[in-house]
C-alpha cells in the first residue's frame, strides 16, 4: 500500500514539472502531499511581489525624505558658511565670489573700514612749505586768482568763523576737480589711443584724498539740513562749471584749483588758531582719521587738521605744476605724474 502511494506521489511530481510542494494537514495514519498549480504559484509570487514592492517603495520614500533633509541641511550649512560676520554685522556673500577677503590690522584685529584698505593709508608729509604762493603773472593767471578770491567772499559771509562747517563745505568742492580732470583725461586717452603719463591716477588719487577729508569732517561736524541743501546746490553748479572750464582750458582749470588749495591752507590755519586758543574744543580724533593717516591712538582734532592742511599743500603744488606744463605748450602726459604725492 505504501509502495503504491509513493509511486503515485512521484508520478504527480514528475507531471507537475518540478512545481513547488507544500504539506497538507496531517492525517491520522499518513501524510498526503499535493502539488501546487502554476496559477497558485503565480498568485503567490504576485502577492509577494506586491508586498515587497510596497515595502521597497516605503523604504525608498523614507530614504528620499532623509536625502532631502540631508541636502537641505547641507545647503543651510553652505549658506551659513557664506555668511561671514565682521564687526558684529553679517557681510553679504555671493555666488560669484567677489566678497572682500578678511583684512586685519598689524595688531591682528579686524580692519573696520570698507572705504579704504590698509595699503592705502599713509603718514602725511608735514615738512612741506605751507607759505608757497604762485604769483599771477599772465592774464589767465590773474583771471584764475581773482575768480577764487571772488568765490571766497560769500563763503566768509555765510560761515564766518565756523571753520568746521566751512571745512566740510570746502571739501565737497575740493573733491570735484580731480574727478572731473581724471575723467576727461581718461576719455581723451581712449579717443587718441595715448597713455596719460599717470595723470589719470594722480588726479583720481587727489579726488579720493579730498573725499576722505570730507568723511573725516562729517564725523566732527554734523551738517544741518540747510547746509546739506547748500552742498547739493554748490556741487551741482561747481561740477558743471569746472567741467566746461576744463574742456575749454585745462591750464586755467588747474590754476584755479591751485589757488583754491591756497585758500584751503589759509582756512585750516585759522581753524588751528581757534583750536589752540580754546575757541574750538580739541576733541579726540575720529577713528577713521586715525587709521587713514596712521595717527597715534590718542590723536586729537588738532592733529587731524594739521595732516589735512599738509594734504592741501600737496594738492596746491600738483595743480600749479599741471598748469605750468600746459603754459609751456606741453601736455600732461609729457611729464611724469606725481603719483602718491598727497
């Protein structure tokens, strides 16, 4: 009996083509094995596939969320790295990589200024002769001299002995000629395919130096609303007038600036007299002035006025020199520019 049963089971297994076998429920006397049909096998495989696919999909979704979170965290980390804190403020960074590199002072502290760098600072040459004066000889020299003297009259009437406000107004005008002259020389160089002899840079250095004078004076004197309005008006008139003058006659334009600088020396000398007499308080020097002129940390207002006056004397010499070159029938590029001569 058992022998016949075994043969029957083997025959069914062979005819089923190697289909899987599962065990049936146990019987009291023997165990019966039944072959699994192909349809049942497919259904079971489909079920396993569906269940596995769902599990796999869930795993992938969970892993995708993790990846997204990881990517977001990395982006935030990169953003935080791009944000650099300098002087208590967050400095804007850029994809283009144009952010200013970290600059420090000699003592290792953070450089606090964006308007100028440590390599642009200097110690003023105080040995310059403050009393030099260009005596007007030619007709054009006399015109330039008289024009400057005429411009001084309304300034004296308006400011009187308020030399702080006077200096602030003076610097808003003094910073214009170098920019106008440098701009016109730049355009001339482009038109004629000629070098400038360094005069473009020299005049722009002068304009920048005068602007730093203004930034210093603004720290010392807080301009009122009507003084700001006056600056706006004077700058608009003076810029256009000087532009036309430089186009017509550069030698007269530079001579006018030379005489303006002589008047600036006189004004700052009077300013110093009031400081020394006690009429104006000798307050501590602004931090921007200490770093720009490399002054001692305990520098006072008097020290600032002294170095500014020396700068004005250098500008006087440069502009009279430029005018002399033109009066000799030459161009500025024929003579080397006094670069770095503040």
